[in-house]
């Protein structure tokens, strides 16, 4: 199961961190359309990046592939 980390920046867009790397989406609709196509039948977990978990995710290496 893929874990996908997302940083939803209001009025900016969505930064999504996939196991293969980073992708920026202009809005929620664009992100949802991408997920519907590429993860249609796959199980995945979305993790929202917050101020509270950012350091932990950084330490885990979530942003390393960027």
C-alpha cells in the first residue's frame, strides 16, 4: 500500500509526495482526478502534512526524493 503525503496550501495548491517523488497540483479537483486515474483500484493512505508532524516526516525521509 502506498502512503501519499499531501500539503494542501489554500489558494496555492497541493504538494503531493508519492513513493516515486513529488508532484504539484493546482487544486483539489486536479489531485482527485489524478488519483482516480492512477490509483483507481489500488489501496493507498493519505497523510496530511501539518506543522505538528512535519519534523517527524522530515526525519523519516519523506521529502528525501525531492
